[in-house]
């Protein structure tokens, strides 16, 4: 608890620019309820200090309240959230409106939106006087293959029920996933029940008809055993077993289509677009390219085609990000690192994706928009080589390196001149014979000198590669390996087009370490083998 207080104090002194925008919202866990059935309302206050209280509303009884707060720091910005939660019980059927209301905060006055609750008569039929019963149902029992549905078991128990157990149902022909249970209270015929909803997401794998068999529940129940010989009664515990009803379903195959676009695997309703983090960069940098798909359906099964649009840039795929409000609604973001290999103006073309809309019962397409960008040959002023960018898709570049035409070259450094001061001509003439002598010595031993320098550099490259054996970060390691051998090639052949002099083994090796450096999908590799291959290349080409 003390740690939380210190964190709150720390966050409170941060500047407003480091905090996300203030906001307030109100949401209900469901808007269609039965009479005397409780539901939950949350008032969510974000990035502001204030007291949000639900106003008194006619025909709504407050059963319980709670307040939770949380603080997160995302990319250096602070996100604060306060949630006021209310369990409410409607006392009248019809429409109940929770009107907008204003809250005074340190960020000004914030206002919520309106929430409408539809209250219907209770639809539960109790088979006689009972303390414990259960039923099962589908949210949609007529489906297409790949279309998700919710299977719900609702269990009712009164105060005499102490412990409940059940046998997990079998879902033959379905892909299933257990969701979080829901619990609330309900009054039926003047009697109070605790209601638990056991929820599953089901996705049919094949067409056909069938049913989910009744599910068995077993409970320990208190009952009063009256002694006929006296006026005293004894409380005993008995075991009670109940079954749900069976739940029938029907699944159809997806119809044929003339659309030739890539099928996303989605049976639902979606939309999408692309995002490029910037429109211009230099050859030593890269772009973050994202494709965002949002809507409803089996989003966890979403698939995209392999993207390989141009030889002028490479696209390295990262792991997709899933933001699902529930199993059927939300957003999926596919991230790519786009690494340019030449300068100029380029574009990422738009393309179509196909999905099946079960509500409209037809195939539909979404258009992913195109993107244009410019790649410059020079390094942008102000960029620091070797600095890790604040992005999970960032590529860690070695200090003093620039990516240029798929090659790594050293940055030019400003060198101090021995003759930057005003010349002293007398001193110059004294040195003149020595300069002439040095010139002829270098000219005479030109070939040997070059061999000497080359041999020295070769040893330096091999020594640098050996040192990388202790480097733990795979991206830093592969980036430095690639830099060393590419720089060695360029210095030997005195050209940026060193790739023309390399054989297929070397080109494949470069592609291998680029995969490790730029793609998060590579799970493992032999570090020692990578370094040994680099050493063999330096020796093979006598670099």
C-alpha cells in the first residue's frame, strides 16, 4: 500500500504534458435485463482527480458500490484511471434512463453520456419450489463455419446452497474457450437468488446439426429437518443434482464467391486501414508500417497475406497486437518494420481483403489504403547514430553507422587539421626535406604498406567478431556483425556496390542475420555459428 502512495505522489508532480487527456465515461455490463435482475454500471474517470457519484435514479436500487484506481506509465506518459462500480437492481419494468451528469475535476468539468436500460418481465420459469436449478442457451444457434457464438449456462441458487460443482460440457465439432464467469443477484417470485453465468466462446469447425448435451450440476444444500417428537428442528446437509436442458445448433458452410481478394478468415463485420509513422526518412533509418483491422467476428483467427511489394524496401513482420473487448469485438494491429534499400519516392500499394458477413449473408471486401514515402540518401541532421528509438519495433543500430543502399558505411567524421592555424613558412621550409623523404619512402613501399594496413585491419575485424561472443542482445550482435563484414568488403573493393563481388553464400548469410536483426518472429538461432560464419567470410575474401 505504501508503494502505491509513493507512486501517486510521484505522478502528481509530473507536468500536464506528460499525462494523457482527461476523460469520463459511463458503461453498463448489459443494457437488456429482466425485472429484479441486477446489473453493473461503471463510471470511469481517466487522468483527472475528482469524485464521480451516480445520482439517485427512480426505480433503481443500489445493491453495492466499489472504487478502484490504477496508474500506468506508457512511453513516458502517465495514465491514471479511477473506476466507480455500482451493482443496481431495477424495481420496475420498462425503460430506465441514467442521464448524463457532470463531474468537477482538477482538469475542469467533465460530463458523461446517457445510458438506457431496458427492463423486461422475468423469463425464468421455476419448475416448482426449488433452491437450485440451471439452464443452457446459445446467443445464436444458427451459424456459419467460422462464426463465433456464445454458449451460456445460467445457475440459480438461494441462500441454502453452500457449494456447487459441475462437469465441463463437451463441445464436439467446436473450438471452445472458457470466458470469465458473471455473478449477480435476482428476485424471482419474491425469492432472492444468486445467479452465476458460465460462459464459453464456440467456433464451429464444420457444417451440420446437433446439440450440446445437458450439463450436470451437483450442490450441497442446507435443509431443516423437523423432529416430530419435539418442537426443535435440526439443520442437515444434503446433496442435490440438477441438469441443464440440451441446446441445439445448426451450422452452414460459407457460400461460394467470385471475389479473388485474400480471405482474412473473418466471419463477422470488419473495417481496416494502414498507418505509416512518417512520410520521409533517410537510408539509415526505417519506417513503422501498421495495418489495423477492427470490428466484430472471430478476430483471434484474423490472417493477412505476406507483404512483399517492392525490391526497393524490405518488410519485416512483428507479432500482431490484439485489443479485444470480448471474444468477438475489438481491434487487431499488424506491425511491420519497413527497411528501405535505395533512395527516392516510393509507395506501398493499397489492396483488398475479403470476409463473410453473416448478418447480410454475403461476402464483402475492405480496402486497405496505400501509403507514399520518401527516402533520402543523407542522414538527417539531429539523429544520433546508435540511439535506440522509443518503439518496440525499433532496430538498434551500431554507433557511427548509417544504412545506405543496403550497405553499412562509416559516418564521416570532422577531422582536425595540423595546418588549421596560420602557416609558419620558416617552419614549413625546415620540414620540407623530411616531407620529400617520407613521400618517396611511401611511394617505394606502396604495395607493402597497403598489405601491412590490410593485414592489420583483417586482424582487427576478426578480433571485433570474437568480442561479440559475449554480447547477449541478438539485435545488437547481428547489427554489429553485419556492419563489420560489409564495411570490410567496401574498404577492400572501394565501392558501395560491394554486393556485386559477393557470392551466393555470403548473400544468404546477410539475409539470415537481417532476419534476426529486424524480425521478432525469429525465436532462436545458433549465436556461435553466426559468428563463425562471419569469421570464415573475412578469411575467405582476405578482408
